[in-house]
C-alpha cells in the first residue's frame, strides 16, 4: 500500500481522535447498547438500533484511522530545505492577479485539509499548480468557479 503523506500536526490529530474513540466513544456506546437491551424487545427498540448503528460507525472509524496511521509518511517541514520552492507542508502566500486579494495557504495531507482554515490538500488543483514553484512565479489553475491566476509572493517552511 502507498504511504500517506501527512504533517506532524495531522498525525497528532489522528492519534488524538483514535484515543478518544477508543477511550470514550466506544465505552459509551457499549453502555448505551447494554441499557437498550435491558429495556426488552430488541426488534422494536429504536435506542438499541441507534446505538448499534453508532457502534458500527465508531468501529469503522477506528479501523480507518489505524490503517492510515500504519501507512502514514510523517513529514516534518522544519527539517526540509526546499530552497524556496513550494513543497508539501510549506505555507504559501499568494495574491490573486485579478483582484489583488492576498491569501495564505498551507499544503497538507488529504485528511488534514480544511479550506476554512486555509489548509489545502496536496492533491487539490491549486496545490498541484503551486508545488515546485518559487516566490515571484505565477500559477494558473482551474478552480470550481473557473480559471484563476495567482502570483506567489512568499514561501515559508513553518
């Protein structure tokens, strides 16, 4: 199986979620199933079926996280000397050529991506256009709203 690139922050977040699922969520749902069983007839017991469904979700998520963590390639950007080029984990400040709007993005793994926090997946169209480029270069990429053009004004490894 291929390695999954992820920042140190992303690995830590997945480990925390896994710990919570195993130490809090799993025991809580087991307790809920026990309580629902105590109420009698399981065929018409909505609480029991909801708890069993939740248990399935929790167990599936635990397996998913464990699989990802076993195949993760943790990338510590502070140890990378990319000589000013945009690479996985770098933080890039760009300016939109059309409206002069400045935005800062951090290129992260797919599981870490959160556009609200300006964390973009390395497989996104903008990240694919940015990777390998340097400060001062322009990029053109296809966004959902159409073609966009940005200029890279700063590349940081933080």
